[in-house]
């Protein structure tokens, strides 16, 4: 099996050095350790300009689902994951950091769960217009789509600029390095929490952008489960660089990093632009860390728009056939209706009643591997006990 050039075998960089103590779903448990006043002053009124803020260099390689041991048709595209590639300029990253690390975002849009200790989400476009415009820009969408091998749009506004954060003090950083050198910290220890634990994404594709300086970073990779169940690691991108991943269909996790006080990544989710293509979006991992009113509205809005376009297209086709004097195609309509019934049933299942959603707790239905499901259940039982 061919594997990405940046994939390395398990070892020290996988070391997870901080086992977080937190309360799932609660906000404000992690306090910002990053000074951001200077960046805020510099970027307060800067508007996104693709000519200035996009600094795109194509990835050195793009790896297929087949390269990772999956069938080419396992997802919506034969593309699995890209090598890290340059996407945004230094000024663009400064502006993004200024917005997402603002006091308003940290106080109002911070979430945690059994998958991740600290996440910022749902703040664009209100508090992050630069971030919003960057990901909605046609040139940015064209870049991500080309790498993904399919025409994509952002999944929904709520998911633009989702941020995963790991921060620590200088003392904690030095202690972690010392433990790693002494061999105290283990490798691939399931009992030590990574930044984001094993999961599949709720949306077909994601673009993961690094917002931190990785010069001194050891680790911080993304671990991927291959089709045969083995684990490989993809080195994380440098600041301003990104990776495109078909994360809905590949189990993965974000590993902690040594040698740095922060690891901050921005994850923006994408779905097919065409309403005729399948949309396997689920809300399993995002439902417990979202404003349900906003999430459900945006999810239902784009799904109903897809259904509307499909019905209009089917109606036009039926009318055209009638005007041309062709007999009505009963079986074709019934097949169309069956697909839409399945579409609506899936949609209905994802919109779980509000009182049945446990904040901060994602079940294991997003996982595909039996051993990871079992591990998740054991952890859940241990937490209850």
C-alpha cells in the first residue's frame, strides 16, 4: 500500500503529555494564554483580499482513498488526504488569530466534549468577518475543491473556522519535554487524551489550517486509521499551511505536541456543491457542542434547499417528457421518491430532540472500527463510575 510521504511510524511524536480535567459542554474552562492585543490592533479593520492573503502553493502529493487502504468509492471522492500545503499569508494568519482569540469568542463560543478539551465554534461571521470571508471566497473554495477532487462549498456558516486548541504554560511545556526524554510518557497510550480523540468528521471534507508557530513543535500530527486497521501519522502543517482530508470516512485524531505552549488549528468543513450528489453529513460529533437552534436551522436550510432543487429538476424532466409525447416513467419516479425518502429519513434522524442531547458528550456512532467503539464505551463507563 502506498502511503503519504509525510506519514511516519508510531513513536515519540505521538506522546500526549497532558491529561485534561474538564466538564464536557461547559464553556470558559480553558483560559487564553496567548497575548493577542498587538494582532488585534493590526488586523481590526483588514478585509480579506485573495490577492494579498492567499499564498497558495500546491501540495507535493495528494493521496487517494485507495492509498490508505479504502475503496475509491468509499466516500464522495477518490481523494483521501493531501500533503501539507501553503494556503494563507502571515498577515492572514495574524488576522485570523486576532478574531478567534478575542475575548468575546473565548467567553461566548468555547466548548469542550469527551472528544476535545477546548474548541471555539459558531463565532463567524459575527465576531470573525475576516475568517468568514476567507473561507467563503471563490478562490479559496476553488483551491480546496481542486485538491479534494470535487466541487465543494462550506458545509454551513456555523462550521466556518471551528478551532481546536491546546495551550499550556512554559513550565508545563518544559515538564512535558523532560518526561518525554526520560521515557515517562508513553506512545499510543489510549488513556492519555490527545487534543481531539479518535473520530470521523460530521461532514465529508475538512481543511485543517495551522494557526500556531510550529518551529519548536515535536509531534502535533494527525493520526489516521487505514483500511486494514493500522495507524499512520501525517505530520502537521506549518503556520499558514493546511491539509485537506476526507474526514467523514477516515477515522483520525489530533495528537498533542511537545516543545510549544500552544497548538491551534482551524478546521473548516465542506460538502458537495451539487444538490444531486449524496450528502452523508451527520451531526453526531457536533450536536453536543453547538447551539442546537442555530445548528438545526442551518442543517435543515441547506438540506431542504437540496431537496427543492432535486424536486424542481425531476418536475422539469417529467414535464419535458410529457411535452415530447413520451410515456410517463413510473419506475424512474418511484426510484427518485425512494431516494428522497431516505434523504429525509436521514435528516430526521440527525435532528434529535433538544432534551435528548447531552451537552459535551458524543456517542460512538461516528466511529467505524470495532476496537475504537469498545474503547469509547469503556471510557464512558469509567467516567460514569
